[in-house]
């Protein structure tokens, strides 16, 4: 593979912002993300700096990127750690410690190259490697109309849980939960 898969660093907030906005400009963005380009572009630099800080270290979240040899970022995924007994951003109770994959994006010209699989592998290795809390599963949500993403997640091993939640801001649309159980060897 021609890319390095690695966690972001706290000082890379401008690249985090650029890649997020690129993802939000993708034609699939309306069914892939819970944010618009306008919302993202309206965030001040301090927002992006805080996001980079939070995603670069610690145990609450980690963002991974695929970096080309020329330094250009071509893909990303983030893992949020959800503690049991809390409430998620869909206002649903979190019953057990779990990871939550969000912000999955690979630039169109790199799709189908194995890059998404490599990003998921890095994210899951990190999630399964946490000692506290030990995560029982990693989940994600996919919009009911995002067939491409749903097919990828199933191919990767995620299974539909049957949990369906209304999409924030568009209650008629549904988000479907998929989960991957902790491997016995993790």
C-alpha cells in the first residue's frame, strides 16, 4: 500500500478540517454524515484545534488517517469510546463499554483500493487494545439509503443489530446500527 495509516497529531487541525470538509462535499455526504459543509466551515479554528487535541491522544477518541507519500490525507476514520451507563448522540442509552466508528471517508479516487479496510484495521486494533475500558463491541450507524456503505460494513464483518434510530434533523430517515463483536483473541 502506498499510504501510511496513523493516528492524527494534535497540531494537525488544519488537515483534519480540510479532510472533513472534503468528505462533506462528497455526493454521498447527505446520507453519510450528520453535519453539512456550511456547519463545518462555520466552526472557528479553536473548534478544529480542540477536535485534533481530543482525537490525537487519550482513551476517549482516536482519529486515524491515510497519508500519501506527498503528505496528502486521502482517508480517515475515528473511534469514539462510549462508556456504559451514558447516552449517545442519538439520545440512546449506552448499555456497555463500546467503540463507535464515525467520520468514515476515503477520497473517491482511492475507493476500492483496500484503503478503507486498512483504516478500519488500525481503528479496530486501537479499540481492541484498550485495557480500560475493555470494549465488548464496536458499532457504527449507516443511513438506510447508503447501500454502498452498508455493503462494505457487512463485507468487513459488521452485522446489523436491528437497532434503528431516527436521523437527527430528519426523523423520517433512519440510521441502522451495525456492530462487530470483540474477537476472542483481542
